[in-house]
């Protein structure tokens, strides 16, 4: 497909599964593919079907009544290139059991095919017994045919539960997690210098639909000046659709994710802006957000236990959307996208400095050459933020035996890591539980490093970790 980028690893994995379909004595195989909304799961499956060039059916469920789902499934199946698609013409099944039994007759019996059921959680919501029906049909029908069954879902907690030991479909499918495109994929797509590539990743979150609208070689500001005033741009509608799909407008979790996305990171600060929500309700709503993988929580990494938990939005694009675009929607809808752009310009440096830290930590986890024994990367802070250390390497988490490194992030346009920054980092090291004067110091800087005594990590080094 035109414009398809990255996903070499995922396509190779699907290819290995399909090779077993072609070769096996009991050839039918199933895959449970999960990932956040807009991450490109459906497009990945479409691309794989395109490359496999075999008879296929791709059905995407919607949040609608069972009868409507079945009607659309029959229509899609009748229009597919399955050899016996005509079996679906003029039929009106009343359950998924009868519809899927018909599918078992329509797929090729002795040559390979691919069937995709997208948004499986929507199907389960309308038929709570669907997992059991799938299990029986897979055991008796689908597994006996050279068919690859790909079951896709964006509700991560539902998709993870399907393959648990107490569920009907347990051990019948391989699991596959589709993540956003990596910073290296973004670099390949846009052709930007390393520092600008990382900026683009922070704005897009690695989501293909947004990257498809980003012209190659365009800077962040080139793109934002075009995309922010455009009411139908993927940059704007992606976050809006994700929120609508995950939460009803009155949901407590929706209120909390807006608070966290706007910078409230501790339980007490979230509570203050929650509109009088009870503590037990906040805890439950936070649990829902973490189950959906929309929010993650961290505790300080050191040799001492800590209760100073902090929360942040895991999806960097959603973090950008909640910080800048969601508050500016009324202005954008009345044709004043320029006001939203000014707000982004005023707060960009501070927002980016905080937003880049989780990406840097994940890059370091992938990086070779860190001090020996580094098995965990995190940060450290106290209730008063004295000290607050951007990067902490340790042998394990959350409570370490050994601190292996400390580091500082300075992600500024024109100021390198300098003597003032080094002195501050050395003071923080003296206050860090488990560290001493021999603990190595690191500087991650967008604009270079002017001092000795630290290991400097550049934007190029960060991208190398993803290549």
C-alpha cells in the first residue's frame, strides 16, 4: 500500500505465522492482535493481506447492536474474494455462531486464506458468549483449514483477558502487541535531523495517520501551522476520537485524564482539580486509566522505598492533545487556530522538556554501553523536589540495591549542558540515596555539552537505540 512505513518486525512475525498455516498438519492458526487506538493495527493487517495475495475477509465491528453487526458481516463476506462468498448472499443469521459456521464453509478448504475480525471487543460486548463460540468453532472447524484468523482489539484489558487460563479461548491464539511507530520509523518517514525527529515523535506519538499528513522534511512548526487550524486534520481528530471511544463525556476517568494531561501528576494535585470527587472514586478511575494503558504511574527509583507516586499520560500524542489542542478546540472551530498556535508557542519549551523525559528513559533502556549492572532506568524525586533527578540507573526497580548512574536532561534549542548544570547534578548526587561521588554522571542534551566529567548523550545516540 502507498505510504506504508515501518512494521518490518510485525510483518515478519505475521509471515512466520502464515508459513505455519501453509505447512501444518492441523493448519489453522489464530492471532490476538492488540494495541492502542490509532496505532495502525488494522492497516498492518491490510498490508499483510495485500502482500500475502490469498483469499481473505476483513470485517470491522462497530459499537452497534448485534443485528447490525451481523448484517454488515454478511455484506462484507458476500463482497469478499473468498471462493464460496456466494454462500452469504440472501442469508440472515441471527447469531455469531451461525454466521461463523457459514464462514467455515466459505473459506478455502485446502488452500490458505486470511480472516480478520477487527474490534473484537465490540463483538463480545453484544454477545458475551462469543469467546465460547469462537473456541468451539476454532477447535472443530477453523483449525482444520489452512486459515489464519486475526482477532484485533483496541480495548487492551479485554484482549489480554481472552487468552487467560480461565477463558474459553485460552492457548488457542498467539498474542501480538502492536506499538506506535518508533522514533527510527519517524526519522525514515520524515527525513528530519535527529533532534527534529524526536520533536515530531513527541507531537505525533508515532501514530501513522498523523505522520501520513506530515510532509517529508517539514519542521514541527511547519506542520503545526498547517494542521492546528485544520478542523479535520488527523492531529486534531485523533485525540478526540480516542477519548470518545474510551469514555462517555461524563466519565470520571475522562475528567482525571484531562487533569493528568494538563500537568497534574500526584494524587493530591489530581484530587484538587477533580471537582470534589471522593478519594475512592479517584482511585478507581485511575485504575481504569491504567488498565486501558492510557496512564502509567512511577515511583522514585533509589535504594529506599517511597510512596511519592506520580502519574502521566502514556501516549505522548494524547499528552500533546490534552495540553494544547483539547483546550483550544472552541477557538479552532470558530476559525481562530492562530490562538491555539500562540498557546503552543508560549509553552512549547517547557512542555517538550517534560514530555521528552519518558522517551529518553525508554531509549536508554535499549542502549548499549551504560554502566555494568544497569537493569532499570527511572527518575528520582521527593515531595519537595529537592532533589529531582531526571535519570537514575540501577540494578533493579522499584527498590534498588545499587545505583549505577545519574543523569540530567537539558532539551533546549540553543543552550548546551554547561558548568551550572554539572554543578547542580553533582549536588543532586550528594542527596541521592544509594549514590556517592563515584556514581557516573550523564548529560542528555539537545544542543551539545560544554563540560567534562559527564558522559554526553546526543539526539543521534537516542535514535541509534531504536534503529
